[in-house]
């Protein structure tokens, strides 16, 4: 089960380079239900995500690089590329800050995953977080993969 809140970020925090970072490429074989392939650095995954906005089922299965490359041309829409920075928020929570490449250059999204719904509902975001887009599917990566309109 994935429980997360998602926020638009208007300006990136200073000194991002000091935080761990992953290069991610992902595409969607299907968006209803969500079936995604992802390369994160040198690891590869097939992911199924259930229905929902703040809370939904998520299953990750490992792939080989060969399987990923075989499935990549079968994806629909845009192959998304982004850098994901991991910023510690406190002793238990981490901000996953996504900095998108073209065609979404300038789009920054922060996600925070929670151990339970109560923690997610009680969360007070840092001052530098922008609009809470948790309950909008507009900023789901599966939705972004369908459009190349850069007016975000």
C-alpha cells in the first residue's frame, strides 16, 4: 500500500547537489490500471498501481535491463525522464523531489510517503512546498505521460 502526499514546487531548494539523487526513466504500458516500467539508475522495475489518489495499492517487480529494453518500445505516450532527490524531512520521513526533463522542464514535484493515513492527514508541509496536488490526478506521472503540453 502506498500512502503519499504530492506538492508542486515553485523554486528548488539551495544545494540540491548535497543530497542523494537517482536518474529515472519511466514509461507506461497501460494507464488504467497503471502498469509502468522504470529504470532507476541501474535497476529496472515493472510496477502495478491500483486506483486512488493519496492511498493506493502498489506492487513492484524486478526486471532485467533486457526485459526493460524489450518493453520500452511498447509504452504509450511520453517516456518520462527526471532526477529524484532524496531530502530527509525528519527521522522517519523523506521528501522525494522530482526535477523533470523535457518536455516537462521546469516542473518540480515533491512527494512524501507515510506509514499510515493518520500521519498523511496530519502532515504539515515545509514552507517551500507549493500547492497540494495530492487529490488531483493531473500530476500523476501516468497522466503526464499522455501529454507533451508544457503548460504546467
